[in-house]
C-alpha cells in the first residue's frame, strides 16, 4: 500500500506554493492520530489548502484512506456526465460496520410511527461539493475523513459507536475539475492575491455540471445522473441530519443555518429550526474560541425544496447549509483581510465535526423529531380533504413513465388505476392513468410536488417560488376527495424500461405518432439516415394494421416509395424508434384515408421536413444555464448534434451549414450590427430559422422583426403626476425591491394545437415557467402568429405581484413568424428550464422540426 502511495506522490510532486498546510494544522489539539493511516501529503505531494485538489487525486487518496481504515467503507454510487466516479463513504465503528445493513433497516423501520422507537446510531449526512467551483467544500472531505479514520481515544470511539456518518466527497466532479484545471493553469510560484487575477475567475462557470446545470436545484427535479446517484443513497438511509458545504462571495464571512426565520417553506415544522439552532451552538462555540466572524440569520432561505439544505427538511431531516467567503485561487485580498483557502477548508472541517457533535448531543430529540415528522404527516394525510391524486399523459406513455420515475426517486409509491374515474370534469382511464395515495409516509413530499401555492408570507425568494411538477410535466391531473375508494388504486407501478412494440412489416409505409416524448429523436434519426418523410399538418385517419386509426398533426409518415434507402433499412429505423425511443409506430396498409381527410399523397395534408443542423450560441452575455439546457435537450435527450459557438464569434461561419440558430436569454443578447445583418440575410434568403428565448426573444423581435418596444416611461411619468412622488422608509428597501421580481413561477397559457409549433399537444391548456418580467409585443399583421397566449389571470403557482400578473396576462408567450424564406420563433421565457418542463420542451422541438411548415398569411387583417 505504502509503496503505491509513494509512487503517486512522486508523480504529483510539483512545486509547492506557500499556502499549503501540513496535516497537523487540521489535527485537533489533544487528540492523538494513528500513524498507520496515510496523510494527505503522502499522496497529494502537497498539503491540503495549497490549491483545490484534483478529483482523480482526491479519489486516489480517499480510496487509500478507506482501505487503510476499518472505520470507513467506500463505494462508487454513480458517474458524472464526463464519466468521473462519485464516491460515497460510510463511516462508523468497526462493530457497527459488521451489521451495517441491519442498522440501516432498523433505522428505516422505526420511522413508521406505529412501531416502537429505535435506539440505533444517529444517521448523519455530509454533502461536499455540489457546486464545482466551491472547492473549500470538497477539500474539507479530506481532513474530515482523515480525522474520522485516524483520531484515537475514547471520544472518537464513542462518536463512531453512536453514529453512522455518510459522506459524498464530491457531488459534482465535472464542474470541480473544470475549476481546478483553471486554478492550476493560472497558478503561480508566488500567489497573486489581486482579485482581478484570472486564476480567481471561472467562479460561476464552474459552479455547474457538464451541461451547465446547477445541481443544487436538482434534489427535486432529478434530471441529472449526479443528483440521481446521491438521492438514491439519501433515501436508502433517510439521515436525521444533512449538512451541505458551500462557498459564497469573498466579501462575506461564514454562514450557517437555521437562517432567516420567515423564509421557511410552510411544509417545514417550526421544531426543525429549534433543533438546528441547538446544533448551531456547537459551531458558535468553536468559532468564538477563535474569534471568528459569522452569521446565521440572513440571506439564504428555506423555500425552494430542490436545494440540498431544504430538501431534507421536507423529508423529516434537519438540513444545514454552510457557506464560507471563498478564497478562490487559494489566497485573495478582501476588505476583511487576506482570505486563505486552507483556513476555509479547516472551518468547514471543524464545523462538520461540530455538526456531528451537536447532533449527538441532541441525539434522542432529533430521533424523536424525525419520527414525529412522519407521525404528523400521517395525521395530516388523514385530515386532508383529498385522498389521492390521479394523473395521465394523453398519447405519451413515456412522459408518464418519467413522472413515475421522478415520484419513485422521492420514495413516493405510485399505483395503477383499477377502473375509470371522473375527476374535475375529465375521465381518467384504467390502464392509462395512475394515482398516488396521500396516506403514505411521503405525504409532505407529495404535497410539495403537487400543491399550487400562490399566497406567501414574504416575497423575497432566493430561487423559484413555484414548481408544481404535474403542471411542469403537462399532465392531466386531479385530486380525488369523495370520488376516492381504497380499491380504486391497485398494483404498485415502477418505471419501466423505455420502449414500445415495433410495427409489423409494411409494403406501403409507416407512421410515427408525434405526441410521444422522444418522437423528435426518432425523426432526427430517420432524417440523419437520409430517409424522406412527410409530416401530417392536420389530424388524419390512416389505415394501419388492425384498422383505421386517428393520428394527430405532426405525425410522421414514411412512404416506402421514392426512397434512396432500402426497405429493410427503413424497417430497422422505425423498429428502433419503437424499441429505443418508445414511440408508437404503425404499419400503413393503404394510401387512401377514410372520411374527409387528406390521402397520404396529398401535398397540403403532408409536408416534407429536412434534417436540422443547429447552431447554439453561448457566453458573451448569454446565460449559461439556458444555453446548457438547450444543449442537454438536443444532445443528451434527443441525440441531435449541436454546434456550440460563443455569441460574439460568429463572423466567418459558413452559414450554409446551418438550418437553425438558437439564442437564449441573458444580460447581453445583442449581436453586432455586422453579425445581425448576416443572420438576417441567412433567414430571409437561405431559409434559416431563429429560435430565441427570454431577453433574446425581445431582442429578436426588435432587431429581426422590426417591432419597436412600447415606451413605458411615459406611463410611469403620468402615474407619478397623479399620485405624487413615491417616498418610502429605507428599512423596507429589500422587501420593496423584491416586490415585483418573479423568482420563478408557473403561468397559464392558451395553446393553439393546430399550429405547427403546437403539434403533438392534446389540449389548449399549458403551464409555462417564467422568471422574466418583460413581455413580448403583439406581432403586426399576422393574427396566426401567436401560438401561446398567457391567460388574463395567468398565475398558476408561485409568487408574482398583482402588477406583474396584470402586465403578463393576455400577452404572447410564444410567437412564430415567417421572415422571408425562413422563420423566427420567440419564447417569452425558457422552454427548457432545468430540463423539467416537458410541456414546453415539445414546443421547442417543434420549432426545430416544423418551423418551415408555417404558412404566412396573405389575407387582409
Ligand atoms: Zn454553493
């Protein structure tokens, strides 16, 4: 073992700068340490705190550490997008390790309020490094695991006997690696402490994962492999305390929960705050002993449940957020003096230990709280006027399947419907619709996923204020009150492997249903294999094996005639669409359609579409989250390659290569005049399609469509004249500032499913995510161009002031207009938000495939 370590250390031996701290800096006075446990310097070649530690090196050290200790077990719980392993450590006494699965199962069993209380070890979870750039969090895992492995004496023995500590050392290894590479690339012999030095940069860009997702919003949404890996472990254990270690801006000092009392999700019991405060006393004692600056009552809220410190709190655990003012590259100047990475690592390490200490000091009270949480949930479920929710996804079993997967990830049980039921004016069919009972242990979590909340005590939100997930998934859903009977919900449903039955062989052609979630992936694969397709522009009844069947607009007809591709190959491709994409595919038996609908040879009822070649702009003022979500949707989900290009570097491109240009929102969405002229020419003359969202949609409406934004300043001036000048007390500034911000809420839209951008939808109702206040102007001379319009009273869930609701009500949410030979598609907000708004993603995919099907109006309007 030791020889291997020395070999690594020789390889790693780079010149050590002056920030490094030897291990005794992290050792605790009065504690003796086992000399046989490897210390970080042996493996890293430098001490902790010199610079952020590379993921591969950390994996090497922590694996060696685990192997040398009978207190630590390590496993790989998943892989990041870039295939880096995510390591999970279980730390407890050797005796507990010998019966670790019994301990876990007894812990879970005693959460049932009808059973006797358990007296097993405290279950404590420490999250390190959900944000890739915040390296003090990751590096703190090293002294923490070292201390837990090597400390000797009665105190640590007792701690380990009484607890199981669960540690994810790096939640987000891809973002972390991006950051470390940058810090190393701009590293120097002599530390450059000037905050403007490039080494201290790449702060926000390395926060996120490979596709630029903020993983600390993904506890709830579960669209990324990293978050799926850790949440599986979280529910396997259901820890009583969950701590989450971060960095914040350098100017700030040190923050820990419980946080601002008012900014608490109403689903979190008040008692959680008292117990968290009890743990906080132990951080305070340590911090005071070193005369440190800290704060624990400001800034960070506990509202959005998708964060690592709030999610545990709607699941019966105590969630604790730690934030430390970042040292960035290792050593940086701040108003409060030099901020040093090693010291930050040590603070996170020591407060990790005080978290364990404080949790054990209140061990019984915290265990009681967790049991009481589930007992209260059960009691609330009994009192709830609703008994269950039913839901379905018309014509899209895969979207329903994804929702089942999401619910299961939150440990929520889903059941099949045993018979048809009618609720809120809609029929839910047995065999299609599913249900969740409210009387299950995850009652509180079900409420937080399904509730529509529009009334709030406070209007300051750190993140989104509304996230009702059945709306985001565009499901039909309804609560069941008196219509519920226990035998209505039958067998338990779990997510199935994606896939549908391939069609029979046809001698005429095949048809793909467009309402299926992954049909764009199938269509792209066909086009990429040079198969010619014809897309239905209206609802058509087509004779297929088994009889005539109705297909919605957007359905893809693949004739066997006129192809350069062999019939057998075409069959392989459509069978693949069924098997791998779960798309419903049918064998066509005749080109003659019954009734008054176009025959399959009709050139208006069926139009050809071409393979898209998509250019996606990023950076230079565009929001990386939004660009990453487009990249993820097209590449990861739909298997469509995209060309990523920095926004201000599009001069000299061969525009004949591209069919689509995607521009997302951000602080500066403007193209240079020269670039805008070229893009405009490409749209008008070459048939290019611009898809623009948020601020870019406003920009595109003005620059490419020539719509002047209305000048609102004049109205404001008139208001001021009528009401007199506005004067307020300074103390109200933060609240009043936030009043008209939309942190993120769901709004109702009315969608035209007969429009090509609306193909594949089953009804006109659509929920749209929105966190922008600006509204699109009405298009001129084209009354067909507004695909989605916000409802007059549009707020469905989340916070928006009355003024904002009035401003947004009735305005266009999605506009699709022809421009010369091309088209411009405008989304008022982001249709790919956090990869979660399935209803909106479909419109985005329609914009990719169907924009050139839009006919411009030629009448007088
Ligand atoms: Zn963070």
